[in-house]
C-alpha cells in the first residue's frame, strides 16, 4: 500500500509539472513542488479540522498555548508553520525523487485541469470552517487520493 501511495504521489507531481512556462523545466518543477505542498497542507488541515469538530476539540488547547503571541493571528500562523513546513519538505523530497521524470512540456489543457484542481484544493481549506464543511472536504480529499492511486495503474494498462 505504501508503494502505491508513493507511486500515486509521483504521478501527481509529474502531472503538476505540466503547468507553467512551456520551455522552463526548472520553473515547472518548482511550481509542482508548491502545488503538491499545498495539497498536503490542505489534506492534513482537513483531517485535523474533522477530528477537532467531530471527535476531540484540540483547537482550544492550541489557542491557549499560543496566547503568548501578540495579535489575533498568532494561532493561525503557528498552525500554518507547523503543518506547512513538513508539507513543503515532503513535496521537495518527492520533487527530488522525480527529478528526471517531469512532463515533457506544458499544455494548455493540463494547465486548465490543474488550475481547477488547485482551486478546489484552496476552497477545501475554506470548507474547514464548520463541521459539515470539514466532512465534505475530507470526502473530497479521500476521493482524490483514491483516484491518484488508481490513475497510474489505469495508464499502464493502456500503454
């Protein structure tokens, strides 16, 4: 199962390299790192929000811990740093693993598809603001993960 998830994440990264400047492979690889890191961040935040809304409210303890920081945005910034840094590091690791296997060129159609996917990822972060939105976002992330696990196998079967 871990191998399938690893292959699925490689597939996602390679697909994300097909957006960006047509002849700049390094720029497309950098964009893919950011896109995949944002997806990791949104997925983990959705899992935390669903747990917090439905099982155990640990956001209150985070707020109490972060009261020493000035301003109302302290807890949110701490959560972004605590979740975002590992997401970026994991995405960079996938990028290094897939260094020789990027998409041959960027296409307009894939740019539209990945742009719509990225918009859905960003909107899933906003769904985490209430109980049922967190469940909807969690369902969307589970369905997407299942799709990217199945997609490389479907492509191998065609060719």
